């Protein structure tokens, strides 16, 4: 599976994940504050944060100060870190890969991205900064 995220090369992190050594993607503090569980949100500091792009690493976010936040500390599943479907494709509208496949394969009502948008509402929201773990 390709773990590269849209825009991840443009926003490559300066430091690798302290857990697995994989480069990450810079993520806005607002994204992290919106998605962390309440009990760990208070551990946020005034540092720059990154999203670990390794599908197998349990770390989701890490700070330049060495802080770590793992999968169990984030309120939503991170699509590329989950192996079993359904995986969320559009966080704004909570559309999963299973739902999209249902429309394409079973219902046979979607033949293009425009059809998928119209039938599932995927990629029609504007809340990526606070709902998508990648912030984009």
C-alpha cells in the first residue's frame, strides 16, 4: 500500500518519527487538537507537529519536542493505518471505502468521480482541517 498522502511531499516534516524513523507530514495544531481524545489533549505543547506516514507505526502524531500521540489517543481511525475495511475515505461526510464500492459494484450507479460525489457526498465537505487526520 502506498502511504503517500496528497501533498505530503510539499509538506514533508523536518524530523522523522521517533518511533519508526519514517518521514512525516506537518499538521496544523488545530487538526491535532480537534482529533485527540480529551484526556490527552491537555498534553499539547507549543511545538510543530507531524503525522507519521508509516502504515504499520502506532504513532499518529509526533511533535518536534519528542511528544507522541498513538492510534488509541485519536478519536478517529487513520485510514492508511487501518488494515480492515471499512476505511474512511472522506472524513467530512464520513464516507467509507465500503460505501463507495457498494455504489460502484452492487448498485452500479457510479462510473465517475462526479457520480461518486453525487451519490455518497464524498469530497464535498469543507472541514478537513478539523476532521481529517492529515488536515487536508
